[in-house]
């Protein structure tokens, strides 16, 4: 249960391309508001994503894709009623797998990434209205798919998406020095046998660190390696 008057960090993970879930997370944590005319649209959007979950569970792809198309049309109307709030005190960390997943569409994922990136404390984001305590991390779907989406065809070939430039700026881990918490999508493994830390396919040998027990240094190295991988 999120209390928007509480300064404790809220963690959100694996929304799997559900735009409604991301909007709801930002709404209950006080980072966005929705004007009166948008409430019924949000309810309708959440209803369609719930039905899409059922269609996915029963492997009914045609129904799933039809529902996601309708979801996107509702979102296209809803977005004009969504506004950013600058008085949120609840820090939010989105742990990844919010895009490039089972309920993703290019339109939906672009909306998620654009909305979350608008709140991130990143260079060039100088809008004084925006609260800067939102952290967005890349999960394995963001990293592996790089903005590509499963085509709506029987053979499920990948078709080119156009969200790569929005995804490539995301970090893979975050260290909160105030609360002394290191977060990532899957967690970081310390491998004593190989003498390294592992985060997915990324590795940081102990001897690459000035202090092998410093979580902030480790986060910085992982994020640097991730950026090099995404820029490659």
C-alpha cells in the first residue's frame, strides 16, 4: 500500500508493457494527477489490460492484440487528461521490464518511456515543474529487445520498433547513498569462484574496483558497462 505522504521509497517491477499499471503506480505515489474527464478512461484502460491478461493466459493472440489496439486508442484519448505534479515526496524506483514485453506495443511503450523519462533526474531535464525523485532502470526485456517488438504474425518474427533511443539512456542499477540500498532488476551476484560480480551478462571483476565492497562504485561500473553495450 503506497502512502503518498510517506517519504519511503516505492518499488515497481515487471509491469510487462501495462501502461495502466505504470500510470496507477505514478498516480498512487503522487507523481501524476488525472483530470475528472480522465478517470473513466483510466478505468476503461485498466479493464482492457485485465482482459488482455486473460487472453494471454489462454494463448488467444488475436483477442490479445485486438485488446491492446483498443487499449492504445483509449490511451491516446486519456493522455491529454494526465498532468505531472511537482509536490510528490515518495521516491519511486521502476525496476525494469516495463517495455518490450507481453503487453507491449510500440505506441504504449513510447508513452511509458516518454512519461518516465520526463521525470528522471537526467541531464537536460531542467523543467522546474517536475519532481526529480523517480529512478527508472532497464530490465532484461529492455536490454535484450532494444526497442524491437514481436510482430503480430504466426511466426513471431521481430519487427523494428522505435523506442531504442529512449531505452538506451536507462541504467541497470541504482545505489541510494542516503538509504544505502543497491537495486537492480534481477539482483547482483557475487561470484567468489570467478572473483567477480554478475548482473545478467555483465561482469565486474573484483580487481577492476578500487574497493570491491563499495556498492556505489559497483553501480557506476555496471552502468558504464551497460551503456557501452547499448551503444555498441
